[in-house]
């Protein structure tokens, strides 16, 4: 369990792939089950349990992303850039949903989502496809 919430050290590409999709599967299975069962009068307190599990999922995912950035010899603070890009995409989507019938701002329509997607593409390439540093770096020895 401590491996899930460990923010120090490094994580290889293969370990990150399995970690990321393993955590996602652990979260999605209960969520889908609750959604299916909620149609038959499933109690609402179960959704609060799923919400707590989702928060734990986010913390575990954040720890994996930080360790993967460490393997690339980048600071874990780069995850903040990823979060800002995600919030930009969400905010621009909400803005477009509210003003779709009115004249729209070209930044809201093209610039914000375009910049957010470019940053998210860079982050995903860094995390999923680029190899880590072969030797030790400032975050420790290479992962086994």
C-alpha cells in the first residue's frame, strides 16, 4: 500500500504503464458497478464511498506521475503544468457550452483548448513513451 502513495524515487516506463492502468481498473470497476446498481435504488451513501475511492485514486496517480517525472530527471512540479492544462480544457469547454449560440471568442474556441491539448500531449509523451535516464540522477538510482 505504501508503494501506491510513495512520492520519492523513480519509476520506469513499463512500471508506469502497468501502474497507471492497474490503478484505473481498480477505480473503474467499483464505479461501473455502482452506476449499474444505482438504477435499482442503490443507496446514495455508496456514491460517497466511491468518491473517497476516487480521491485515493487521484493521489495514487499523482504519486506515479511524480515518480515517472523523476525518472526523466524532471521535477515533480511539472505535474502542476499538466493540471493547469487540464483545467484550461475544462474551463474552455464550459465557456463554449454556455456561449455556443452567441458570438464566441477566438481564444476560447481555438487558443485555450489548443494550448491545453499541446501541453497534455507533451506530458503524455514524456510519461508514457520517453525512456528514463540510464544512470543515477538527482532523484536516485535507476529503477530495477
